[in-house]
């Protein structure tokens, strides 16, 4: 006599929304704000409310981008049953597509509300930065020329989740665009882009089928592995250069403590394929977070 296993219970509403928001990606939004705020602190111009508003705005831009990706990737056929990464709620039918799109727009709206305070605090340049960031988050997978589908996802991530996020946060505190902020932004931009590179490397087979032309699809997996190594190593090479030429604190070299983690990740990415790269994706996110926190501490100590 055999018994049938009971069907798995559907995930709770809360779990479904957490799957949609993808909280594992949120440190990518937090780190640039920490680094930009620490830089302002070292200059004696740190403003707690500015940091909170910048953090709120960055988090909801990230959540809005995640939700928009969930919606548009399902609509464009990039997310299918063959997907190698974490499940997407639109693809699985866990939430109506229109609900996911509405949540994305609400998230961008909350980010805009946080931006209003920053505009009052720091002026119209924050308005330009905020509008460009929200537009880029939507156009990553939407519109007639979605950035992520046409080889521009890496550049988008480098610019908006790296350079713009750090420099914009520093500007919101100080009211100045400073070269030292660019030096601080570059390592952050490199590591956050490395997260996307691993994601795209893993998804090459399914992205190719869906017509999603990431750099990994256009130039091949070997290129993507080299790009990953260059981005990760570049972040560490920039630390002493930022200290010597950028006027940053020598304590920023604290971030070098994550070098063994980085080398292990490069080796792992060079060896593994497919679903196994999910582990590298988590590891690269963790590297970005720990590196960023140590980097921010080093800046603050300066």
C-alpha cells in the first residue's frame, strides 16, 4: 500500500511579497548610502535625516526595480520554468501581473517622496539625480529599448547603483560634487556590477533563448568570467590609489580584509556553471556588503 504525499502548501502572502521584493538584493542599495554618508561624516557635514531619506529612497528604487524586472521579464519570456535563479512571482502566477506592476510604481513613488526631502535639503541637482535613477530603474527591462536586454545592464548598474548613488548621497550631505566622492564610488560600483555579472553568467542559456542580449550573451561566458575577475580585483586595486591620489583615509584599507573572500569567489566563478552560480551570487552580494561596511568605517575614521 502506498500513500500520496500531501501537496505543498502555497506560500503565505507575506512570503510571496518578500519573494517579489527580493530582500537579498537590498544591501546593494544600502552600501552606497553608507559610503556616501561616511564620506560626508569625514568632512564634518553629516546630516542624519539626509542619510535616512537617502536610504529610504535607495531601498525603494531597488525594490521598484526588482518588481519591474519581475513583471517585464515574465512578459518578455525571459523568466520561464527553465529559470536557474530564485523564483519570480509573476512567472509562477503567485501574484497577478498588474499587481506586481502597481507595486513597482508605488515603490518608485515612495522613493520620490523621500527625494522631496533631499531636494529641499540639497537643491535641484537631487531632483535630476532622482528622476534619472527612477527612469533607469523602469527602463532596465521596460520600453522599446530595455537596457538589460541590449547589453547596457552592466553600465546601468555601475553608473546608478555605484557612481550616482555614492556621489549623490555625498552631495545631499555636503552640497558639493567632490572628486573624493568619485574615488569612493568606483570600488562600490565595481562590486555591485560584479553581482549582476554573476547573475547574467548563470542565465546565459535562458537569456539567449529569450533574446535577452546581456554582455555575457553577446561576448560569451569566458568574457563574463574575465569581467567578473576584473571588477572584483579592480575594487581592491583602487583602495590604495584612492588613499594616495583621492585624499581618502588610510583606514579605508580595512576593506582589504575581504580579499580572501574575493579570491575564493573568483576561483569559484571560473569553475562552476549554471545553478551552482547561485552560491556565487549570494557570496558576491555578501562581499559587496562587508567590503562596503569596512570601507565606510574607514572613511568615517578618517
